[in-house]
C-alpha cells in the first residue's frame, strides 16, 4: 500500500489551495484531516482542494472533507474541489455528494468561483 | 617517592570516585526518586537533608592541600541537594555543612560557613525558578562556578586579616572552582541520565497502555457490530435470501438488517458507516436503530429514509455519514421498491447476461437534514438475482495494490448460473479472500443476495 499522502498548500489572495497527492483512505485520512483542520484553525475560510493528483478516495476521505466543509460554511467560507479524476469524482457522485460540493475541472476555475 | 603533583592527582581522583559513588547511590534511593516525581514528604526530605549534609561534611574532611592551600568540595552537597531536590533539602544540607565547618574554627570560619549555607539556599531557589525541576548539567556547572567565586568573594569580604585572605584566595580560587565544577558535572550528568531514563520508561508505559486501550476498544466495537447483525434471516416464500458481514481488523461500520413488514413485505437494509472503530460502531448502532424504527413506522420507503436521515443528521458531528440501501420486497408481486441513499449501486441480474444497477436516489444519510429521497420500483422475475454489497467487496486489495473491482464481481456471479443465493454468497466471499491473499482486510465486507427461485 502506498500509505502516504503528500500535502502541500499555497495561497492565492485570500484563498488557500491545498494539494493532495496520493490515496485518501482510512490510513491517510487522519493525517490529512489534521492538516486541513490546522489550516482552518489558522483562519483560512476559502479553501480549494486541488485533487488532480488524488488517485483514490474512500468513505473515510469523504468524511474528513465533509467535516471541513461543515466547519467552514457557518464562517462564511467553503471547501471547493478542483481537478478530480473521473474515478474519484464518481465516489462523490455515488454518495450523492456532488450535490453539496462544488466541483471544478481546474484549480483556476475553482479560484475564480471565490472571487 | 611519588612526585607531589601525582599524589595530589590521586587524591583528587579518589574524591571524584567517592562523588560518583555517592551520586549513584543517592539517585537509586526511593526518597530521591519520589522527590524527582514531585512527591515531597517530611521523611524523604529529611533523608536527603542528612545525605547531602553528610556529603558536605565529607567534602570538608576530604579537603586536601594544593600548593599549600586547603581545597574542598564542602559546598557540593548542598548545591546538588538544592538543585535536584528543592530549597528545603538545599537549606537543610547547607546548615549541616555550615555548622560542621563552623566548629572547626579558623580565620575563614564565618565566610566558609556562610558560603555553604548560601550554596544550598541559592540552589534551592534555582530549582524553584526552573519550575521545580532540575536545570540540567550546563546550568548546574555554571552555578557551581559562580557559587565558588562567591565563596571566594565572601572570604575576601569577611576574613581578617585581609592580607592573609587575599593570599589564600589567590592560591585556592582556581582549584576550588575547578573541583566543585567537576563534582557538579559528575552529579548532574548522573541525575540527567536518570531523568531521561524515567521519561523514556514513562513514555513506553504510556504507549503500551494506549495499545492495550485501543485493542480493548476494537474488541468492544466488534462486539457491538456483531451483536447488531441478525443471526437468522426470515424466510420469504419463493425467494432465497443470504447475507453476511465480515468485519475488518479495524472494524468499520457495515451492517445489514432484514425486517418483516406487514402485507408479505420484507425490508432489506444494507449500510456502510464512514469511519472506523468505536466511533463508527456507535454511529452504526444509532443509524440502525433509527432506520429500523422509521422503516417499521412508515409504509413508504422514501418517507422512512427521509425521517431517518433527519434524525441522524441532527446527531452527527465530525462529518460522519452512512450510505444505505433500503429495499422493500413484496413477496406477492415480486416488486422491489427501494431508496438508495448514496450507496454503491446494487446489481440486479436478469438471467446472467443482463444486469441493472439500482443507482442512487438520494444523498448519504447524516449530511444534510433536509435531503430529499426518491423511491423507485423494479419488478423481479423468476431466476433474477439481486446482489447488494458494500464497497469493502469491490475495494478489497491484493498484495499488488489492485482492487477486486466490479468486473471480477460480475464475472464471479455470471460464472455460476442456477446456483442458490447461499452458494453465490459463499463463492464471492471465497473469491475475494483468495484475491486478497495475505493483504490485510482494510474494510468490512458485507453482502446480501436475494434470488427469486425459478419456476
């Protein structure tokens, strides 16, 4: 198992872009959740999740993204998704989460949606 | 005859050896151990006062003449006592050492006694300033150097005649400072080692305790999960029904349930809670009860799930959700009315060549309180087989990191025409196990097979 998640981030104006590289599953979700929640705790409210290099997502992964979104919405922020490969996108679709997450093909269009 | 500097060196070496032994002995005592853990009793403090007091007396008595001047480590005991065990021990030991020195008289008796008392007092204050912990060897050695310099200053200040005081200090200052600093270094390193050892041991104990706790938690989670899954499935006329759930090592939150409803109807539920271990087990327990109650209450599948979702969503934190398939099978008409709340689509095999996916009719439960759910109805014909499963089946991985996948699942079903529901279930589980081989099972595997007996 490639039990490792590479997490990096950068900011574009007031939007934080978090890039994930790896598999977001039971093994990698806890560390990823800690990283994302730490960003929110720092005060970032608008977050784009750059999922272009996300190879796989399990229900554990979905859970941490929902947790992040649930925390951001009341603060007037949001977590939006960019660049998912079809296999990953279909996991969202099956669970019905395409109706709560805004998804964009590119990081650029996700960033524009915040402005 | 051995040269003088060599015999001096030997005496100094012996002094250091005694200090090493004393340091070793005292750090192994229960009193020292207790004080290090922050437990102060009059008994352990009295013991340490006496110990470091005697050490101070030894420091006086073992003093040697270097270049004709007396060099001693009298202040060492009170300094170590104060730095490692606090002001009470420091002052107590200092008073003993000072009193003993005072009885010896001499023109420096006042300055030397005062210095020994101050050594214990100041060391104790440093202990307090460092939030009641030992300062470590660097600061301890610096303190010893400063303290012995102060000792020399006191001699110059208080001892008369002044010219003799100056002469004495100029002779002994350097060796005194050096001897006490070296003694302090030995003591501090041994105490430092002890503290590190204890810390490592505490951490190891904590880690083992944590492992134990996690293991116990997993056991309980597994028991909760197993206890909530029906042992015996109701008999439905004209239909075979088989179901099984195999929990992963780190238990997920899969469950299935079969409800007998009025009018020859049977409720089929299969669900997958996001998360692992105890939180998932508890959330599963909640979800199962809520869904069961609402399924019994509402005749319409969509109403049942809508209300269940509302109750579960009110209760969720940390983004937990549950994907669920709820089907109501009518044994009279062979209709299946279902709601798919974000669950991976069950497969309905029509004969063996054709199949339908019973796709989602709403979002996973527990995310939005006001989610809407549709219900759909399919007609099942004799020979048709419905395969409801959780993603633990298709996402089982082998050693090469490949997923079992839906294609293999389909192929497995299509390779056994005319088999009973139980046979199909057993074969799929066998195949998944064979596929995974030695790779660990990451997720619960849950399957339900419903087959309409061919006429």
